[in-house]
């Protein structure tokens, strides 16, 4: 049996203090207007790091200690609403930093506690109830690699030139996993256009009970609303599950429509990246599809 490594708590405390000091200085340099706004609201930057105490108490070290920027979920709850006054890009940056604290993982597996913390951050920041498990259903991954997909045909005879944006992405030769969105062009509505525009593909085929319960599962997952988040920049998109895939051999766990990938800043370059994908609990259908924070 290997000998457990002793943790020097004094050294840990010193490192934590130093990192907090660096974080405060970095935040002040990068976001001077945010600091001024907070100061005018009576909020001191030094009080934003309550989460660091939790990190110390729980014994999390290494990457979780090296925190970069004060984060939104570390604010007192009665001050969270004040951040809605910040520019969207500032909120996205703080959202990103909050998420990264809970994404300390060697792969793509998140513990239930990590998933719960992320759900709470999403609710606090955007007011969206997003969860990894909904009505007893969950995907094999709530955190994974997404890759670019093409447009989907919305009805028989649909053509790429009839799609308003990103026509250079092309269109798949066949229908999506759920079939056409509508049976004819005459049935095309703004709602249908939005669903195809903001769709994702998920690996329903690899669900443990897919082969034995695929009829019911297909109906449940069809156009199910989800939240897709790029934790690197804090950009988020509400989308629907419009297709199945990608195959395991691709090394990807999700696929994103051209518009989803563009809104996440993943459309150019490698056209892939790590994302969080949670179900949106929206029984009243009140959460609109599209980029989060623009409505």
C-alpha cells in the first residue's frame, strides 16, 4: 500500500493567499470599470473570494488552488443581481472562471457534486434551470467534446440556399435522427427555423437502455431543450436535440449546428472544443432558443 502524502497546510495557506493577491491585482487591471462599479455599489473585491475558504477546508489543491479571477458564485447572494448591470462580455468572463473551478478533472467525468455546483452557477448567473438529470434521464456525458455539424433539411426538398445563415457549412444529404422538422415548406414557422438553427446532436445510441427502450427514449429526446456552454469563454446557447451522434470513433461526444458552433466561438479553426451540455428544465417553454444573455 502506498504511503499517503502529507499535506503541509501552512504552505498551502501561503500559496492560497499569494494566489488571491495575484487574482485581485489581475482583476483590477483587466476589469477597471467593473472594479469601479463594484466599489460604487459598496462591494469590495477582497470579499469575492469566499469560495477559497471552501477550497482550503475541503483539501482541494493543485489546479483548484490556482484560481485566476473572482467569480460570480462567490458573491453574497444579495449582490448577485448587481452583476446584471455589467457588460455581457464581463459577465461571460466571470461565468467562465466560476465554471473552471468545478471542472478540475482528468477526463470528461464529473462527480455529482461538481454537476450540482455548475447547475447552481447557471441558475445564479442566467436564471436558467439547467440540470444533468431530468425526469430520470441523463446522457453518458454532461461535459465533453463537441464538433461542427452541417445544416439539417427541415422538410422534403429543403435546400442550403434557403437557410439564412452560414450556407458555406453545407447541408446533410439525409434527414436528422428524428426525421424532418415539418412535412412541407408550407408548415415552416419561425419556431421550426429556430430549432434547426440551434440544434445539437447527442449520443443517444450509446445510452445503456437505448436498445431495450428506444421507442420511448426517442420521443423523450426529440427536440429536447438543452443548454450548451463553452467554459473557456463563458458563451452559452440554448438549443434543441435535433440529431443523434457523433460516432464514438470520432472522439467527440456532441455535435453542434453551424449557428451553435459560431455562437460558442468554435466555428473557425479546429471547429471543436470542450463544452458542458445540460437539460433545460423549462415546462412552460419560456426559455428562448439562441445565445444566452442577448434577450
